[in-house]
């Protein structure tokens, strides 16, 4: 089997630092802790646990994102992109690099500050038949995109494969 050039996962810390949803989750957790420490809401309603519930909800959101990102690992070799999914029930998909048609990088202003991005990969492989492979919240996404693009070009040259787009000119 090919030696891996790069192995990565979507980044939970990147999601927290680089998305408005992540920022909102952190603010929700902090608000719950601050309100609990200040005793706000307890004197009027007798429900001390209510502000703490905000923190518990925020931690549950972070845990669900972490588990979702933990369940998928991406490995790049000279010949293929290998996608390993699952925690209890595992699956392995492979995309031959020469079959990749397009590598898109999407990132917002907040994503740029955190140096994360979302990679979208379109290919003629069966793995992406139902739609592009989307890898959210990738750390160092620009560098990984360029590495992948370079490897795709090299794999095509090695196999002497060219990409042709067919358009109907009606």
C-alpha cells in the first residue's frame, strides 16, 4: 500500500475558532457559567440549574461536532485519497487521484482568521457519484488543496490521462 503523504481530520478546534456557530457555542457555554456563578435567575425563580443548562447544551453541541469529526479520517497518498469513516461500524472509500476533476476551497472571513476551510472534491469516482465529497473545517486548507492538486496532476501524467468536458451545443 502507498505511504501516506498527509493524514488529517476536520478540526473541532478550528470549528470553534473559525465559524460563527463555534463562536456562538463558546459564548453560550461562558454565559451559562457566568450566570451560574453570579446566581442570576436563582433568586427570582428558584431554578439554580437553569443557567447551568446553557453550559450543558453548549458542551453537548461541542461533543456532537467532535464525534462527527472523529468519525472521519482522510489520508492522501501518491495514488489515492482514502476516506475512513465510522467509529463502531467502519467503512473505507478510495478515490483514485487521476479521477479527481475539481478541488474547491470555500472559506469565510472568520475561517480565514482561523486558517481553516472547506474542501469540495468532484470526481468521476463512484464515491462521489451522488455528489461532491465535502470535507469541512480543514486546518491549513490552502496548503492541503495545493498538495492535492499537485498530486492529481502528477497521477494524471503518470497514467497518461486527460480530462475532457463534453458540452451539448444545442
